[in-house]
């Protein structure tokens, strides 16, 4: 599959063409929008690429033997190293160059499970495994397109669900509320570039996500816009107009992406890109978060992050990045 990567321009063209033809396809777009896969569903080898997008799947598990207990050992970067990146981002916030910046890190992980086994065990609405490359198990919708409507569900705000009064704590936390409001406004503005009558239908609702380290709460909103009748002819053009996803960059988007490139000590690659499927009528897609990547030497790293605002405290942000390094299994 990896030898079929194409650039963003070809990916956009192919998605526009296949959308107009109502030809089902799957797509992956990396964070920079420069390395992509766009594959018709009938050409995907399930031994090379497995997917399950809310029940639409090519996955047929041959090995039904129980998995061994998960071993999960992290080697996080030091607080001092994280603090250097955090301080740079904070300087940019105070200089007025950003209101919110999503800062991420890559954490080495030692585990007894393969990428394929992680894919098999993970519970998430959107899952994808690319052989010898990565596995992603994302809870976050990017956009859904159906019946002339486009919907987005930005996810910002995380808290340990086991804390006393956790839902109230998350809903009333000033930093989390500010972060969520900023991203909701950004996504509303983004959708207004491709749709009309854009409205926020649900604001700051909370879901609980099970993980192997205990449940987490996540805060989301639902934003809806109306598309022109010929929207299937421009599925790729429309998606690329919205990239990169606002929830994993920040605001304002263009300048904040520049800040991210300087602050982070690694290449995101497909992490925080988008993946999705078009069934011939409807398009469903997700932000590629909750991400385990296989490195050239065969070792694994888990990429995770969080939003930095004026109200952020570096020690809490560091702990949140580590808290998000989990596999969502029951």
C-alpha cells in the first residue's frame, strides 16, 4: 500500500472524480496534506490495510485466540524537554500570534502487542491499521457529508472520568471552556468556507471513553452547514479547503501551524491528518488521533497532544499528554 502514496493535488483530483462518479473509496491524508492514499474499496487488500469506520469495514479476523494481557510501558520525554516546547508556544500566545496551539509529542512505547493486535482489540468509532506503518483508533469525527449537509464535531476538553463530579469539573473548567469555545468558533468559520447556513446544533456535550487505564471524559460540539446540490463533484476540493483540522492545530490556523512546526521535535506524518470513506452516497471521516506508529527500527511510538491557551499550566499539560497514551479497550 505504501507504494501507492500520492500528493495532495492528485488526491484532491481523484476524490472529486470518484465522488462525481459515486465510486466508493477510502482516503488518508497526512497532517501536511502532501502524502495521501486514495483507494477504491475493491482494490484494498485486508492483509495490508484494515479499516472499520462505524461498522463499515473490511476486517475479518482470522485469529480468534484470546490476546495476551496488554503490556504497556511508556518512555515519555522529560518534563524539561516538554517545557521548552511549551514555553515557546506560550511566548507566541503572549505575542498575539495564536489564541490556541495544539502541542503534541511522540512517546516511545514498549508493548507485547503488534499493530494488528492493537487494531483488533481497540474500541473506537474509527479504526485503521496500515501494515508495518501505524494503527489509529480515533473517537473524533472530522466531517460527515450526507443529504446535502456537512457536519463537524470538534473535540476539545479531556478529564479523568473517575474524579468526583468529573462532568461538572470538565464543563466548568475555565481553561477547557475557553479552549473548546475557540475551536468551535474556528470550525464554524472553516465550514462557512464550503457551506451556507452554518450553525452550532449542540454545544459542549460530554462523552465517556473507556481506556485500558480507566475512563476519560471528552467534550465535543456539533456544527452543521448546508451544501450546494453539486457537492459530490468536489468532495476532495471541499475536504482540502478544511485542512488541516482545526482541533489539532489551533487558531488562527495558518500562523499556528508555523508555531507547531517550530515547537515540536518530530514530524507528525499521518498523525493528526484525516482518514475517511465514501460509500457512493455519504462521506464519513475522522481526525487521526490516538495513534501508534512503527518506527524504521521496528519500535513503536505513540503520538499525543493537547491544546495550549493563556490559562494553561505546563505541569498539567504535560500530564494530559501522558494520560492520553492509552488503548481504548474494555
